[in-house]
C-alpha cells in the first residue's frame, strides 16, 4: 500500500487501507450463488441466478448475457427511505446508473460464448449504506457470480471454462489534502474528489468514475488516485480468492488454462 501519508482515520485505518471486509458465502439458499458482503458499515446482499434463454435481441447467437439490478433497502440509511424503486415509481437515475455499471463490470469477467444461451442475473440489495455501495455491489457480485458458475459447472450444465478475468472495485478520495482508500459516507461527503476504480486481477482497468467538487484535479493527482485504487483492488481480489476457497471453489479452475494470472 502507498505510505506517503500515514495519517489515521476516524475508524483507525490508515489512508491506504480499505475497510474490514466480512463475507458470508451461500447466504441465500435459493440462488445459484450468493454472498452477504460487508465492508465496514456497508452491507450488500448479492445473488446470482442463472436462467435459460437470453433477451430477444441476443437469441440465436449462441452467447449468454449478464444483467444486474440494484436496490436500496428502505432502512439502509439511518432514517427510512421513500418507497423502493418500482413501487409506484420508476427507478431513479442513480439506481439505473449503478445497475448498468455492475452489469458492465461483471460482463468483463465472463466469456459469454462459454456461458451459452443463458442469462446470469445479479441482484444487489443494499441492506446498510455507509458509502461505497456500488463498489461493494461489484466486488460482492463477482463472488456471487463465481459461486453460481461453479455450481452449474459441477452439475455439468456448463462444460467450458466461463471466467476470463477476476473483477473487484473500490473508491478513492481526495480528503483533507491526502488520498484515502475506500471512503465511508462521511469521508465521501466531504471529499474534494471521489473516484471509483473497477479493475481486473491483473490491474487492467474496466471503468473509472471520478468527479471533482469545486476545484479541478491535476492529472498527476488522478494518476496517483488510480494507482492507490488498483492496490485496493488487488487486495480485494486476494480476499475474493480466499472466500471462494473457503466455500470449496477453486477460482483458478473456472478459468481457461493460462488465463488465471498472478495478481498485479
């Protein structure tokens, strides 16, 4: 981890440490793959369901599809939120943007041809929100996806290796003149810049989202933020691999030979 700024934070972390992560694999008994993913005060239930068939516009191509849905539980925040999206109102712009992000991120992990004409649906339900809900949904969503693929592979429904990469995501903020990894809500709300990094096991970038509040950010600072984010992603990838091993899944076995490389 970067060590230029050894300051601690309200929760005792250094600026270059992500929040403590706890994962319960197989939390939801009905889904092909599921985890309860907790990063600090943020908790997301991620499930992966594999259904036969694909959207009509993909039918006949011999490829599968990955889609995602994202919801905030009404008591994910200290005060009860308004009615859930879809109950008398269309999903908010934020909800649509995040679920599209989750879908894009996880499609980067999968060989859709090897999946066959199946739809893999990732549902991310935020039970408690303290910042980083989209990055937790992606990191937990990959775990649910890998568990689901392992299950259908063991059952012989999918015979070719499906995974082409391992995906995780984390936030980085420019806070009080320094860079901080994995922001909680209080840090996020006061950050000069909030950046989300979605990347692969090898350190290749899938997506970067960054916004400066009030004052523009020099390119060199953006590069430093991305570098710190990639270190965080590598740490989360190690954690994902350990969680899957604890659930009896050899992550490397879900990849084609030679595709499961060393961590960045």
